[in-house]
């Protein structure tokens, strides 16, 4: 393979490895206590070499936000087998969203702590708000594409998108706070879907 084709791939892999190391350090020490030197040490680099990939700690954090946001969007765009009911499509989507949450558990915990105490900068706070709005817009479109008018009943897709997000966020918050020790992703998926479709009765 030509060297010119290999270099961008190497840069991408290196950046991803740095992000993985940064996530672990942030989770252990908290965003504000961590320095670029800490991240470099965890990633196996010197601090000066780290600046070849990221200009600052805030840029690393922004890249972490972007990685999670893109993973969430990608889960909405994954192919769905034909012939599924709305409930089955919903269960598949929730499972994929929970898989993202599981793969990036440390990052999600970090973001939740920072959101309660304030993001590192106003720029990142604005970006987070825009990303959230973009995700909800995409989830609204998913609702429109995945459910018939009869399945939506009298509810508009945007309202349902917000309620699904709220149900998933509540499940996530409960797990992060240690109030839920259920480790089975499928059990979480079924509970979220039941609450969303049927409320507290859970489909009974």
C-alpha cells in the first residue's frame, strides 16, 4: 500500500487511541483535574507529541462528544430487516442505542457529570445543545419512517421522539447512579420499550 494512503489511516487510529486513553483518565480524575500530560502518559506519548493530534484538552473533549454523537446517529441509520412491526423495529433501535451506551460507558458517565455542573466552555455547551437537537430531529424522522399513522395514533412523531429519548435517558441515569444493577442489555431494552409503548402497565 502506498505510504500516502497509509498515513491518514494511521493518524485516525492514533487519534482514536488517544481518545480512548483520554476517556479513561477523565473518568478517573474528572475533566478539570486532567492535564494534557496526563492524557499523553495514558496514551503512551509525550505531551509535545500529543499536540500533533490535538491542540488542547478541550479539543480532545470535543472529539469525544463528536464520537458519541456520531455513534448515536449511526445507530439510527443501520439497516433494519424487512417485515418487522413498529414494536420490533423500536426494540432493535433501543438495543442499538444501549450498545452505544455500553461501548462508551465511561464517556457517558463523564458527560452526565459535566452537564450537571456545567460544560467546560460556552462553545462546547452550544455544540452539545445543537447536537442534541440534531439527534432529536433524526429520531423524529425515524419515528415518521418506522411507524404507520395507526401505530402513531394521535401522537406526532416529534412528541414520541422526545418521550423515547426521555425513557432511555432515565434508564441510563438510574444505571449511572447505581440504582440499577441489571447488567442484561436485553432486559433494559424490553423495559424501555414496554414503558414507552404501554406506560407504567408495561403492556399488561
